[in-house]
């Protein structure tokens, strides 16, 4: 039954380390660059997993001191900041961020692009229905953005808006670029 209980002093140490690690994590994350939580990149996700692992391990491991956990936490947050800055370099940005994909062009689903994104036709159709789109033929483009969201562009008689044109130029696997408005 000893695996189920612990002496009160040991529990107090765990509680104190957990509280200190929580406060340390809050301070570090508050000092870090503000980013949209709903649209994490892979570097954001990796940092979040590492922070959670460090906080949890430091709180419950007897052999792990608060200082060791705090140094590890600060190191991860600093590495995340450096990685965020390196995203502005073209080559490293391509490694850290997904590229835009054109999932629908001229009202036709591009199944190869869906497959490249790990999406099925049903995934796409569900997203479109939730956005009030009920006929793919009415769409000029559906862009799968770098952070996982969809941009839905209805058919129009004029050339696409500048931001849509830029997204098409930045995309992978799509070569028919609309004329520039410059």
C-alpha cells in the first residue's frame, strides 16, 4: 500500500515544486513572444510539450531540483524564441512552417493536395459546409493556410484580391498564378 501514499513532508515538497514551476512557467511564457494559441506552428507545439514535460517532471521527481527544472524551462523558452526569429530566414522558415496548399482550383478538388495535407474529401466538405458553402463549383479557390485554416475564395469575374494572389504564389504544387494587380 506504500505505492498509494507518501509521507506528508514529501507531498509538501511536491506541492511547493509544482507551484514554483507553475509560476516560473507563467513568467517565462509572459516574457516570451505573444503568439496565437489557436494556430500553433510545429515549433510552438514542440515548446508546449517540452514545457509541460519539464513542469510535470520537476514537480514529482525527487531527484529533480527546482533549479534544474527552472533552467530547463528557461532554456526551452529561449530556444523557442530563437526558432521564432529564425522563421524569418527563407530556408529555415520553410522547415518550421507548412506551405500554403491549393485544395480547390476553379471549382475542382485537387485530391493530390488533399492527400499531401493528410485530409480526405470528407474533411474538406465538412469544413466547407460549416462555412456555408454547399457547391464546390461556386468556388474559385480553397487555400489550406500554413497554420491549418482554410481560406475560401468564391468565383468572381475579376482577378483575385492581392492577398489571395500572394497566397497562390506562395503555395506548393500550384502553377497557374493569377495576373498581378501591380
